[in-house]
C-alpha cells in the first residue's frame, strides 16, 4: 500500500486482556496544490491519486472543465529546504489561454462548508461558475432497487478500509448500476475530487449519465462537486445538510440520503427515481 497506510504500536484491551501489537492506520498528509507555480490550497488527504485530486479540485473550483485546459501536473522538486521532494506539493500548469483566477483575493470560498459563506450567495456561486450544468437528456431514470444495492458494492470495493477502518469512499456508477470507479481517502471530499479528476483526465466530463455514491453524509460541498461535474444523481448512506438540499433543488440534482438497504429518503429531483407510488 506504500504511503496509503502506516503501522503504529498500539495497546489492545480485549475482555480485560492487555496486549501490545502493531496496527495498520490510514495515512494522512497535507497536499499543497499550486496553480501555475502559486499556492492555491492545502488539503489533508490520503496519499495517492494526487494528480487526479488536484485536477478534480480545480473542476470543483470552476477553473477547468476539460483535460485540454491542463498543460501539466507535476510534483514540485525541492519542496523541502534540503531540496528533497516530499511528494506533498503538486503544481498544475494551465494550458496557454486558459484564464488564471486571481488567487490574491478571496477565491471561490463557497467550496467548503466551514467557510462561513452560506445561503443564497453559495448557491449563486455554484450556478454561475459551473462548466457542466446538469443536462441528462433523456433524463436518467433509476429504480430504487438498483440504488439499494450500491452501498454494499461500494463497501466491497474498499480495499484500504478493510485494513484500517478509517477511510471514506466515493464511487461512480452508470445508470444501469455498473461500477465505473471507486476512490478512498481520509476526506470524502478528496475521494470525490479524485473521481472527478480521473474522469477529467480520461475525457469523461460531464458525467451526465452517472450516479455518485458517497459514504457518510451529503454535505453542501459534496453536492457542489457533483453539480460542477455534471452528475445528475448523488446518493449518500447518511443525512444531507439543509444547504445541500437547497443546492440540489436549485440546480436540478437528484439527492438521495439515508440509503440503507431498501430504505432511502429522496430530498430533491425525485423525477429520476422510478418510484412505484406517487406522493
């Protein structure tokens, strides 16, 4: 697993018996994302798929929308004072002619739920910056039975979670339930960025026929990332936030929460869910 996991000594107490043994933990390290050589953001992440994470982050920020807008993504040599490479700093060079945002000012701070900007300003920011408005024509139509089977498939694909129990995951499925990709990270927002970045680099954006499934809750940030990638259906195994529901209703995103077995709550975009009875 390399830097994805690390071993640490731990004291285990089981039924009163005490023993010492090594435990496998998920790695967490900072990643600094630079844009054309200038610092843009720092995120705490599980190492791996760093270039995809950086690309997906820029899609979420509305900076890029296609692979040809990126000239290169590289690790920064000499990231430490002694000249060694930490592999914790990446630089994204935009292609000639691609506008560079003014990162000396406040930059799209709506992207995190802790930014203090909320309500209508947040919704307007996403609507005005998205490069891939949700446009599934004909509309994606998903049976509840298909959705109900996706969390188990996501869980079965979580290789590192089985070893550590400490990772979030996100997965992309087709409207027919085919698993397209799955990523794990200590942060669920990073897992989504890795998915979106990989899709961008493979020329698959917008993800207009895809279902995005996330472990845990559906925050505004995750709904925003789905919208920015053109995803029509976002499902989560836990609760959404109120602003995530507002964003889904505003942008036409189908938002499903508490997806557990045959049970689920549909908070927005119910027209894409093939419900048997009307409400």
